[in-house]
């Protein structure tokens, strides 16, 4: 479900990341090479980027396939940034909430994307609702599993957790509530990328002096691409890249299956 990409490095045109490479995110919208679930990503797209001197990112999101937006390639050719997050969407529930459901989600100085799905949504994660402030629930950008996962991450960030812990604890919590959840998350700030590999593919490409790309799949055949092992937290700054194993949820802590009749 979905393909996404984050970049941190020397400012360059968005098109160099999103439309120009031979297997770019643009092409992955109809022909992904390593997508394990779904076949196309035509339920919307979005890109967020940071401009020099502005801590709040800009966003451009649409409910149409990326190839159907005739203006996007022109915008991508001239907009430059050194911190970017972009995604093409394969909706868990087609048509749900349109543009508002397209990543990246944003708050303050953060951009967020979720590649995956939460099985049993929304009932499976109902036990997690009390942990969220009522205002966060009422202000969900979309009625989707991804927007809810973002609310959980954001609540932790606002409580003072560092980005890595916020993602890691959210993944563990959702995986306990909804076994089988696929939770590849991307969180991007002006100087940081934090990502999880949990149930789907994740790769990174790092070039000295140019920067680092973290993506669902390689956008070209450069041998410097590295696959991130499943159950891994990846943290990227402008000077460092670290991979840390994520904790598996305890089977004993997973909730028992609901015995309510199906409707």
C-alpha cells in the first residue's frame, strides 16, 4: 500500500528525486518494482518540502494520480529543497477522504507518511483511543488508519519524546493492538529523517556531500542502494545514519479477537 520517499541533503529540484529517475516515485504510481501489497498507487499523491529559513514545511497534495496532474512536473522542475517527503497513495479504502488522506500529513515542523495498513481498522485500534487527547481525535485530517497512526506519533512528539522513540513506541503499540499491521513510517523534519521498516520494503541511498534518500524502493539501479532489514528503525541526520532493531510486540499483550458478530 503506497510508496514514499524522503530526502535530506544539498538542495536540489524536486524533479531530480520524484520524476526524473528511471524508476521514480512518479513511475512507481503505476509500475512499482518491489511493492508487496497492491499493484498501483493511483489514489492521490503529495509532496512536502522545507524552504531555506522557514521551519514550517510547504505541502502540495492532490486526490488524483500523480500522472494526472499536468502541472506537477513543471513545479517539480523549479522547486528546490534540501529536506523533502513525498508519497503516492494506494488507499486502504478507495476514495476515503480524497486529498485530505494523501500523505504527507503535517504539524508544526514535521511531515509524516505511512506505507502499510492496519488490519481490522478502525475497531482493532479502538483500545488506543483513550490515550489521545480529545482535540487530536476531533482534528484528524482524514478518517483513515494512516491519519490515526499519525495522531499517535504526534501525541508522543508533543509529550516530549524524541522522534525515534515516538515512531518506535507507536509501531509497537499499533502492532500489539492489530497483529499483522504493516507500519512503514516516515517522519521528516528540516534536519532529520526517521523511518521504520515493519512489514514492507525500505531502502536508503547515501552519497557523501549530496545527502541521503530513504524510500520504499530504489528509484534507479545504483549499487549504493541498501535494503533496510524488517523490524528496523532508521535515523538519518545531515552527518549520521543509524539503524536500530525494533522490539517485537509481546504475543501475551495482544488483545483477544473480538467475538462480536460481523455486520
